[in-house]
C-alpha cells in the first residue's frame, strides 16, 4: 500500500495509528489470535497452548479477556470421554483482528518508507555525523 492509499498521509495524527487496539497489541494475545485466524474451525486448548508456548493459566487468562470482548468463543465438551475445550474466533473477532492487521501493515510500510528516506538523506537536518 503506498502513501496515497493510506489515510491521513500528510495530516496531523498521521502516525497515531488509532487502529492499534491494546487488547490485540500484546504478545500472548497476538499469538492466540494469529493461531485462531489460521484455524477458522478453532483449536483445542492444548494445541493452542503449545502453538503459542503459553502455560495453562496464562492462556486461560488471555482467552477470558478475549471472550469478555466477544472476540473469542469457548466451547467445552468431550472427545473420547475426555474433557475438551475448543477455542474459536467469533465473526466480529475475525473482522476486528483483520482491521488491526491492516493497521499494523500501515505501521510497517511507514517505518520502511521512513528508513529508506533516512538512509537516502544520510543525516538529520542541522546535525552532522559524530
């Protein structure tokens, strides 16, 4: 996406990134949501735990936060007479996460543009190299 396609390219707040939702912008929850978006049918708790390298308690707490925000649904049941918990993104969770990812793509594109521009210019205006 080039600058012409990104909102607020030259205006105030250009780098505010309002779409970076704090609920998503945490390593463990980002891992959970990325795992779940890759598995639309959902993941069993233990598979999700292993793929995100989280403890039972840590995963449970993050899932609770995501569930309270209606981003994730948790279904408890059994499989071969053993308790099983299935975790899945809700439709609104998928939509909001994809909006968050689009904002992250803008951040990365802006950072790459700034790095390229900075390397072409060499130094900051008014400063000389040490």
